[in-house]
C-alpha cells in the first residue's frame, strides 16, 4: 500500500478546514486518494467536505463548539491533537508527508499545549535542528536562524550552524554537488568590508569555504535585495538567508503566498505560508493557493 499524505486541518475556528477542502477540490483524483484529513469533522463538513472527496479522521474535543474568528482553548486542543497524531502516524511509516494548515499559538497556550507552534513541537519531539525553507516559482530558499529576536541573531550565527543547515537542506532537498547556492550577508552592504559589521568576513565567508570543500558551489555573500536576481542570473538551486524577515518580507512582496517546508524529519512536512486569518474565517473568503501549493509540493516529493 502506498503511503498517505496527512493533512492536519489546523484551528477549526480559523480558515484551516476551508483551505484544506478547497485545495483538495482542485487536486487530481490520484492525489486525493492518498490523502487523509485530520480535524473536527463538523467544521470540515461546513467547509464542504464529504467522504467522496477524500478520507478523514475525526479529531474531537468534548467542549468544542465551532466559533469562527476566535482563538479558543478547545479549538487549539483539536488542532494540536490533529497535528501530533499526524506526526506519530508519519513517523511510524503510515504516511510519507504531513501538510499542516495554520494553527493559533494563542489557542495552543490557552489549551495548555507546551509548544510554540509546529516547528517547536517538531524540534523537541524529533530531537532535530530543523531547516525552514520556502519555495515559490522555482525560487528555493531557507533560513539559518528562525524564530529568534533580532538582537540575538549575530550571536546565533556561527560557521558550524551555517554549514550544518546548508548540508542538512542539501541532503534532504536533493541538491547535487555541482549545484550553486547563493548566500545573503547579514549587515547592510554586507558589512562594507567590516566597517558595518564583521559577520560576513568572520562567519559567513568561512562557512561558504567549508561548504565548497564539501563539493558544492557557492556565490556571495550578496546584499539581501540582490539575492533574488542573482539566484536566477547565476542559475542557482538554493538561496540562504541569515534571518526570518530578511527572507520572508521580500519573498511575500515578490511572490505572494509560497510553500513552507521543514527538513530533517523522517517524513516530508509542508504548510502554507500564512496564518489562521480569523477575521475571514467561516466567510468562504479564504484563498487556498498556498495550501494547494503545499499539497502539490508534498505530493511531488513522495
């Protein structure tokens, strides 16, 4: 039996069930046959799901009452149970991929869930240093640091961290040794030869040299605003950014929604690059484009 793609449908009071169902309705039958939805069955039905679309596993909570637009403890508990169940099933070999609809960190906290979202759970439960990547229109990019404050970024950077993240992504994503990887700097104008910061000379460039010794081609570091154009003109296969907003802000402006993936796990994990959108939940206004892309990305990788 071919392994499944599991969709954890996110917070039932948000747009997760809606975008999950809409994405599946735009997916071919050969993909839908592989899918198992995990979430509150009533919220899925309200979003237009039926068993003719795909299989579903009801994840319930006794106190839950559908209340669109509000991050509540019961909705948070359902989204956590759906996600953690999907991860257990995938790690046991039942599924090859987990696609995660948006959850509310606030709702998880209200429910007493001891994790600050999907990535925190994955890192602590699978004992990994995850690589967060983002994919849109042939642009493959990933982060060296993730959800940390700006004041801590320079302390978090090291030659070992950069090399480890790059090699982990390369192995998981399937980069070839001859593929080119372009790098952003950290400081304005890449530090102006050390006058605006020394991380480029002391950390990023030495890490690039070690990555070249591992067999990969590198280019940079470039100013972050130039990485996008350099990626395509140099025909690179991956782009490396030092911190979260350095990548996400221009990426969202340039491409809109994209696919988020997490590497280093025993299964493929993808997600849309947006949140619960409580303000439009239950109004049939949610755009499923990013969710559909995340589902197709996972399907292509299994």
